[in-house]
């Protein structure tokens, strides 16, 4: 057999097996092509004497030689792969030597598709692959696509941009999934805060990320850097959720190489158990407090990751709900907020979580000091509000008495205490607690209790009352109270004093309000409904999904609205006047402007990707990891 000419297309010639180049040369230089083909078959066909007699029989049955050889090759390939996998389970010294020898002999044929699985099996079982092989895999798109995750991990460790390209679509998918739950107007059952932590981290994205990371501390730290940077760039709190879920997914998989060195592991594990059980007992409160109190000098950066863990909306929901429960317990037992250590700890954790973005942005890793007046003045004022509501509800269950009823209404149904309104303007912690007491009142369908707090929520610090998780929960609780939308005082407080004050935020008008009207439009007075529909009419700045949802709502309402609405072009032209009016006055003033012009101010798009793409679930989420600088790791990868 003559020495074959090398052909970079297959690599068979590199292992002294005649391939395409040899056959091409033989056919072009011979005088009898049929004889050349027959000679090639005899020299390179099955050489086993026991199989050769079968060939004529297969010929009689119309079985092509190609099919016969392909079947034989696949059977031998599967047996070889099984043997390689068995070899991968043996002692490192014996395993590594044999696998290295096999890799040297077989890698030249990696571009032969039928033989590639053998090469990939060898690579998959090789703990440390030489860079020369990894470079070839990276340069060839087809080979890279066929490479197993175990091999890709070794590529990604030294190629952050390539790893970012792999992670980016998963982060995009994760954000879309979270926002779909928050914004889906048909979703009344699978609410945002319903799934347990265990269920949430079984999601596709979290499991894929955990599989991509494997046991590599370096890859894990890269993902944390991506999440940290994206949270800093977008303020999107879902990245905080993913940070906690990913760590706990690795905890479930018992990846000791990572969880043993992540300083946030035990804190996140303890917090996860509290969220799962919806309770903080004395033992766990001491553990959580111990983590916060024992951060050593020089390790202050850990506070950055701890604050992200506590900024997770599920953690905020748990902390705030637990505080409301404790306040009710204190009321029933005539206790003082400052005397309850668990309450103080929950407020401390809440303050740390709400300061996560500022801390990471400023790189000033110091735990924010809890304002003592929140405990000594705001909480007593909030508790007085809660007592009013309890007294009023209790009175409603007693036999009717006109005089007593009038006194109860006057004493326990007035505006919220001035201290409550004052502190929610200055304190994020106070704002969150007022918001969650609103949810508590809505959950028990206490319309007066809801209205008393809703009337002041528009002044919450940093507009926290207009964040998506809260609005999602509020709308879901208001929909069952649909009969209340026929009363003027309820609509005035909800729409004029609260919703219209946030009309400059796109998520309020184009997402949550559309969902609310989808279910309660038939309970609203016609004039009020017409005003709301005009205020929420999308402009050219809104995406197609919002326009379609608005049109669907119009069809659902039917003939209730008779007044023609402005076209998007006219709405866009009038947008400047509405925005100016909103800047001058809030509340009812903004509502009046919206009703008069039929438009609302153009909302600024929320940022999700690195380029600041729109936050709407239906929009495309740009690849957020390309060409981005990331903060340094919080601990040294091993």
C-alpha cells in the first residue's frame, strides 16, 4: 500500500489509514477504475476471516457494503466508548497514562464525524487536556459544538469571553421567565412568590448553570462577577435571586469544592431554610446574626454578596412579611418593638438588602446603620395604624349600634399617622414595611385598611411602591376585591392618589394596570374606565406586545367606551405636555393631565442587557456579557 497523501479534511491519513485523498489519487491515476475500487475494498474492508464469507450472502440480500461496514463500525465504536468510560473510573495514575496514549493516536481523526464520539469520550474522561487540543476545538465551530460540557469547562477557565457567550443566553432566558410571571395578564394562580425555594432552583436555567460550572471555583466566580456587574449596571434584582438560587443548587448537588469556600454559603443556607419554613426561630436568628457580626477585618467585601442575597425579592418578601407578623404578635401581647431581638435582626437584614446596589456601586463595604427612630417612632406609629384596623374589624362583628359605629369610624378610619407618612419618605425599610402592610390588609380584604396606606404609598423613598414584585402582588390581591371598584372613594385613592402618581413608569401603565383592568373593567364607572384607557394608551415608544395587549383589552371591554381614542402619533405629539404636567404636579394633577390629553408621559425603558434594552418580557434581551469589565473576585479561586 502506497503512502497516502495527507488531507487535512479528515485526518485518516495522519493515522496511516487511506482516506479521501488516497482514493482520489488512485482513481485519477489508474487505467481501470473498477479494478482500483475493487483493490481498495479488498485492502481496506473487513479483514476478519470469520466475516468475509458473509459478504456474498449480504450481496444477495441487497445489503450494501456501506451499510454493512457502517453497522459494524457503530457496534465497535459503542464498545470502545464503553471501555473508555470504564477506564475513566480507574485510578488516576493508570487512567491518565492510557487515556493520553489513546488521545495522541485518535485525535487526528476528530473531524471524521463517525469517529468523533470516540475522541470526545477520551477527552471527557481526561482530567487535564493539553492546550494544543483545546485550541483546535475552540477554532472549529463544529468541533466546539460537539464538545462535552466536561471538556468545555477546561476551555472556559481560560476564556472568559467565550464563557460569557455561553452564559448570556441563559441569563436572558432567566430574566424573561421572571418577568413573564410578573407581567403575564392571564396569570392569577402561579404568582411570583408562591414557588418554594427548592422548586425555584430546579428551574432549567439554574440547573444548566450549575452543570456548566461543575466543580470549578474559577467558573463559579466568573458567574458571580457577571451577576454582580449586571446587577450594578441594570439594578435588576432578579440577578440577586439567581445568585442565591445558584449557590443553593450547588449546595443540593453537594459540590464541596465550591460551597466550602464561598463565605456566603452558610448564611444563604440558613436564610433559605427560614424562607422555606416561613419562620425565624431563636436558633436560626442567632446563626444569622453570628454571620453578620463575625465578618473579619479585611473580608468586608463579603458584605457585597450578602447584601445581594438579601436584596433577592424572595428574601425581601420573607423579611417584611415576618416583621408584620411580629408586630401583630407584639400588639396582642402589648410588647415593644425595641425589646424583640428577632425583629431588630430582621430590620437589620432588610436594611442591608435594600442598600445592596449602593454598597456595590460605591465599593464601600460597610453595613448600613439601622436608624433607631425606625424602631422607636415609625414602628409604634405603624402599630397604631394596625390597632385601628383591628378595632374597626372587631367592631364590625359586634351588634349594630349607630352611635358606637360613628365613633369607631371617626377614630379608626382616618388618615394614616403623620409619622408613618414622614418615615416612608426618608427610609427604604419603612417604605417596604408600609407596602407589605398594604398587602396584608388586601389579603384579608380590609378595604379601609388598604385605602389608608395606599393614599400615602406614592411618597415612598426611591419609588419603591412602584417596583414590579409589589405591584404584581397588589394587583393579584385587588382583583378579588373587584366589587370595590364601583365605589368612588376606592377608585380615587387607588388611581388618583397612587397609580397616577407613577404614570411616568412604563411598568405601571403598560403592564400592571392593563392586567388590573383586564379583570375589573366591568365594575368601573364608564367615565373612570374611559379616563384610564386614555391614560394607558401606548405610544410609538412602546413595543408591539404592549400595543397588542392594549387592543385585546379594548376588544374585551367591547362597547363600554364610546369616545374615540387618539392615534399613537397624536399621543406621541402630546407626550411632552403630559410629561411637563407630571413634573410639576403629582397625584390628581397627573391624572387630570392624562385624562385631558389622552396620553401618559413616555416611560423610560428599563435596562436589562449591557446596552440597556427594554425591560419588557417580550423584547429581546441583548447579550449582557460581551466586552464588559467585571469586579474582582471576593476570594481567590483555587
